[in-house]
């Protein structure tokens, strides 16, 4: 009986450790997603600004 309890306790400790590891990994991934979403937004803004500059330059070109 004592052996079974020790084995069960060890397995529970493994599960708790694994859950904590998954919790930390989840947090890391959420932080990475947030950074990537911000980067995506910044790139979209830069692309819009570049497109607007190109359109302005094209408007200034003489007609052929």
C-alpha cells in the first residue's frame, strides 16, 4: 500500500510539474503572439505610408 501511495505521489508531482511547464509555455506564446501582432500592425502602417508616398509621387509625374 505504501509503495502504491509513493508511486501515485510521484505521478501527481510529475503532472503538477508538467502543468506548470505548460502554463509557462502558454504565457511565453501569448507574449510572442502579442509582439508579432504589434509588429504586423507596424508593418501595415509602414506599407500604407509607403503606398501613399508612391501615389503622391505618381501624381506629380508628367503625363505622357
